[in-house]
């Protein structure tokens, strides 16, 4: 480590202002603060600079995502070998799934970070690490059979039109990872809907074992085959077809624990989403107009991307509501809308993505009203005091 | 005879009326008018071309007519008079399209009729034709119609190419053999929001080339 520090110190003058490579300063800076905590200090006022910069925060989210990534690798292999009717061990499944997700992660980071590096050079900004998490989230919410060029296109779309045009990390209205998914969803619906896209290799359709359909729990619900649903435990553990990282609620809950313990993710938003889902689920149970509505509400939490969206997508600090009360409202409405779209709109079997994107738009409005109501409440108090003092 | 009337019909000042709306003062990308129909008719190149021509004719002719009558139109009912002129022209265009290019007319459906409500036309009448002579007004109308059409055609070209893989109905991408490599048409480009994004990209491109268009805030 010491020798690395020394090399960096020796190189630093070349990249500083007036140095030979001053144009690449942001690249150097990005590399340096990736390996060492930044040594920046403040010079005026009574401020202290925490060494926990954006990069460390992002790293914690990456750590929180690891359980979902690891389980996703295992499950992708498991589903694949199940679809071709081969018994497979844990390591064989895991190895297969991991090799399938690796190109996704590489392409996602290459394209996304490439664009961010270029944008930072053009603007003369520091490279910020907003993409670090997005780059891992995107592979985790894609069906495993999506062609890599579509993934690259979706990433470019999300980073350029979702983030850079608004001014880069921290300025975006929409969650870039969900934007990338929405891009594939609307652009190439054939790769994002139906029963065959969720299991690796099933689209090619070779040597498929008898009786294997690859349908996700949600598509079973929409087509009315609720009796064929996997058991609650199976869906909770996550050995079901689905997007790469979304299937296992256990893995996601471990991630949620990491996020909440470190204070990186807001527990209020997570609780809000589950609260909203619970309320809507109970309401639909009470109506019970068809078989899907009759499905016990707790099934909604373990199917599809509900848990994943609640823990990793809704809590994105940039696009979520900022006020404490606003976080509850924001989360609650996401939960309500997700279940509402899921159950009542057969065109969209999964509503979480659309619900979160929609609420991203409303987050500033929620904050505005929360702040206004707080101001009004205090104003009223002032007026009352003035009245009483006059008497 | 005053000096203005001796001006040649294609003097630099008149030519500027014709060319400025194509770039620096484009009705769509700079004035941001007439966006609605730009979203609706730009899925394919052919309807976009027909729509552009229709709008060019209506803006040019209505500017000419209103400019000719501008001294006789009472101030208080000028909007109604303008609307009568526009509506007459639009109906003429609509009937013409129905007679000669029926299939395109069907594709454009209500949007030909809705040229009446296109903000560009009314805007040019109010801002230019009511205060200028017929010939400059005519040029101004043609220029603004063409500026509108230019953006429409550019957007429609990319939307058709990326969304349907064709250019003016000709399957370019298929002939290039692109589909064999696993390429697929982009379904989102056909949806109206994507037209808005394309217009946004054009505005971005234009502003990054011409810094004088960027507002100082």
C-alpha cells in the first residue's frame, strides 16, 4: 500500500493544474480516491470534512447488493439446468449463473463509466461515482437472456438522457437503473415479457425438459393459473424464475439490513413501500373480485421485484423524497401503485418499475407540500400567540 | 412611391425572412411552437413530408391573404378573420389530399384539420402579417412552414429508421442485412414520447453549435 501511495504522490503534480496531463485530472482524481480516502480538508469556517465521501457510500450499497448477486448467480444456473432437465450441484449452478452475469456487469460498467468519464472530462468536473451502484443494479434487474447490445444501448440511454442532460450525478429526476430497464421494456418488449425470457437459454428453446414453462409467479397470476404458483417458502428463498437479482427475498433482506444499519438506505421509505403494499393487498383481499385479488396479501411481497424495488430502487437518495414525512408518503404511494398496477392492469404484470418511476416525478412535489404544511403550522402557532398576547 | 417598394423581391432582408426560421429562429426548436403535431405525424417519413408541405402552403398563403387585407381588418375581430382564412385554406388542403394521396390522408387523419390550431400559423399572422406587406409576409410564412417541416422530416427520418427499419417505406436495414446480426427495431421510438426526446436532442445539438441561443440566467 505504501509504495502505491508513493507512486500516486509522485504522479500527482503531473495531473494538477499546469502539469503535463492536467486535462486528465479528473481521471487521476477518480483513481486516487477509489484507492485511498480523499485527503481534502476545509480551509474556512467551522466545517469538518468527513472522509466518507460518495464513493464509500456507494461501496456500502454494492456490499448490500452482493447477497442478491450471489444468490442470483446460483438461481440462474439452477433454473437453467432445471429447464433442460439436468440435476446440478450448488457449485455447478453458481458457476453457470456467474459466467452468464459477468458479461452483463462488464458491459454495463464499460458503457456507463465510459460515458461518465467522457462527460466529466468535457465539463471539467470530478468523476463522480453515481454510476458505481447503477452499473451493478442494471444487470440485476434484467432478464438474463437480453442481448448485450440492447443492454449497452439501454445503459447509454439511461446515463445520457436520464442523468447527464440533467447535470450528472445527484441532479437526475429518474432512477437511472430503472430507466435502463424501462428502455428495454418499451423498446424490445419481446425480451422483457412472456414466459421464456426469464430462464437462461430458454429463448433459444433447445432440449427443454417436459413440463418446464419458465413462467414467473406474476405471469402465472395474470394468466389465472394461480394453482400452479410455487409455495410461499420457495418464493421467499427465491428458487423461482425472474430477473437476475430480484427473486430471493432473503438475500434482499440481508442487503436491507446492511443499508439500514449503516444509515445509507432510508428505513422509512422501505417501511413505507411495504406499508403501502400491505394496505393495497388487504384492500384487494377485501374486494376479492377474482382469484388474483383473493391471493393472500403477503404473497405480493415475495413475488416479482417488489422487495428488490423497495430496498434498492425506492431508497435511491437522489430521486426519492428528501423530507422525513415525505419519505413515508413517497414509499407508501409506491407500494400502493405497485400492487394496483400488478393486479388490475393485465398489460403490466409487474408494476414496481412503473410505480417507482412515476413517484420519482412526484417526489419534489411531496417535499414541497410537506415543507409548506410545516411552515403553515408554525405560522398558525405564531398568529395564535400574537392574539393571546394582545388580550 | 416610397423607398420600400423599390426593394427587389429577393433582397437580403427578404431572403433572411425565408432562411432565419430554418435555423436561428426555428418555430419548433427555438420558439417551441407546434410541438403537438410534431409528436403525432413523425412516425413515418411520408406523412411527415405531406404534413410539412401542407403547413408550408397554409402558412404562406394565409400570411399573404392577411397581409393583403391587413388595413381593412378591424382590430377587434382580427382573430376571427384570421381563423376564417386559415380554416378555408386547411379545408382546401384537406380536400386536395383526400383527392390525390388518399392513403396518406387517412394516416394523417385529424391532424390535417388540426393545422388550424397550429400555433405557428396564428403566431405568424399576429406577429408578422398584420404589420407587413404581402410579399415579405408570404416569404415569412413559407420560411416558418419550412422551418417546421425541416424538424418534422429530421425527426421522422430517425423515428422511421430506428422504429421500423425503413426510409420512406424502403427497407434499408433489411437490405443491409442488419437483422441477421440480431438487430431489432426499437419499439419505443414509435411511441409519441420518443418524438419529444428527438426534438429535445435536436435542440441540444443546435444550442451546442450556436451559443447565442443559450439563455443567460
